[in-house]
């Protein structure tokens, strides 16, 4: 009879171990953190039009990781833009084209990290004529390689320009036609300006601009300009987002020693990777939770960017069992500035921020796991206690 009791106790102890391992497997299996990359965002646009040889007007830039683009649209033969600046800082010409028939003319100029606030846009032309100038700014732009894919095209009727791009980037086009119509944007595009060259009632010809979300190839079309075989030229660029890949789905594995046995428990880690930072500089990255008033959960301090301006950081989600799932925030600050305890969207003291989603099962339910460990421990305690006793009083 005593042996039967011992066998039952032994089985109960083993069952407790099995239950504990099953609960660990259930609650420590973590879902990867979803990637979240934001495309460049429109900030502001300002236009000016006149029959002139130079232009000077104010434009306001705001936000972080900024880019200003100036588009020049001309209506005469041989007259082009020779320079452009913003706040006294020279812009670089990305692309330009004069129609092979002599006119019209379009060009795109840009400046990364322009001074914020209200500053003067200046454009100098080779001669006076009917022009429209558009200044447009963006936030969330890669500060190392702000644009690529610059291209241009010409034709008659049905303006269309394919631009090479990528998902989470943004395409901008500038188009001018000598047809006496204002036209309209194609499907998927957002019109940013549509202004008559030289000013209202001067030419009947228009300079146009639009944006569209990035993809492998984005075709920028304009409608209502398909009569009379009128000439048009179009120029476009791809604007790169600031994060090449902000959050990667990577599992982090630790090996636990559990009651003498190795048990592989997979954790979920938020890996941050960004490019376009200052080279070989020190940064502090704060991770903020998903609460209504997001709180600082962890700081990855004294991180040094690479010589190429890349920065990486990570946060082990399972290190904080009181955390909640939802939208979290990672914010980078240039040292010696440190992340504040409370999250502020678009904190002017920060360098860049991004959001990422945390699944509920990315945060282990440790109270339940500890309960399982407790059950197993009690089972073992009873087992060893009974083995060391003679079980007096148990019927033979």
C-alpha cells in the first residue's frame, strides 16, 4: 500500500512538472513586433507667379528631418532657372527639361535640412518671362539620401511620367503644359499646386504639382490636357523616408534552466534601425508604452552611430511584465539630451521618432507562469518529504 502511495505521489510531482512546462510554452511564446515605417509627410506649399526674371517670397518650414523642394515652370523659349536658395542656402538642381519644341520648361531644386521657420525663397532666371514658382516642404525625409529616381519626360497631350520609387517613400512631380486648361491630377495623386504661368489671366498655361505614395513604379498623370496636341514637360523625384527599416521582426531566444532541464523560451524584442543620423555621434533612445499618456519604459543610452550615420537600438519587451500591448513609441535624442519620463509627440528636442505595434502575447504573463512554478515546487516538496518519511499511519 505504501508503494502505491509513493507511486501516486511520484506521478503527481511529474504531472506538476509537465503542467509547468506547458504553461511556460503557452505564455512565453512571443509574437514578433510588427514593422512600422512612415513615408515622408507633406508640410506646406507656397507659390508665386509673375512675368519676371527673379522671384523672392516667404515660405515656412516646420518639423523634423525636413526637405524643401522648389519647382520652376516657364512658358518661353530658352529661359531657364540659373539658381535657387532658401534662407540664403543654395538649393541643388535635381532635374530639368525644356521641350524639344522650344517650350515649356520645368525644373526641380531641393535642399535637405533647411532652416525651420519663415525664410525667403529666391529664384533667379536667365531672362524675364512668364513663370510659376512653387516651394513645398516635407518632414520625415532621409537626411543622407533625401531623393533619388529623378526623371523627366516630354510630349503632347495626356501628360504621364513614370517615377521609380519604393513602398513608404513619396513621389513628387512638377508638370507644365501650354494647353489653355488647368487640368487635374490622375488617380492616387494629391494635387499640391495648379497655378497659371505669369499670374491669373496672363498666359492661360499652367504649372502643376502633385504627390503620390511610393511603390516600385509610380506613374504621375494629368487629365483634361488632351486637346490640340499641346506640348508639355514633366519632372519627378522620389523622396526617401527617414527610416530604411525602423523595426525588424526578430525573435530573441534565451535558454532557461528549469528544474534541471533546459527549456527554450522565445522572447520578442523591438529592434530599431535607422539611417541618416550624424556620423559617430552619441544618442539616447527612449521606448514609450501604449498608455493614454505614454510613459518611458526603458532608455537605451550612449549609443554611437556608425561612420555612415546608422543607429540601432533594442528593447526586450518581456523585461517588463506590467507593460500593455498597443502602439508604442521609440524616440531618439542626441546626447547629452535624455528621453523625458513622459512622451510628447513631435518633441522638438528629439531627432526622430517612430511607432510600432506590440501584440498582447509579446509580453509574457509572468503571474500565471509563477503560479505554475509554484504548483510544481509544491509537488516536488510533497514528493521528497513523503519519500523521506516512513509514512507512519498508512495502512499496510
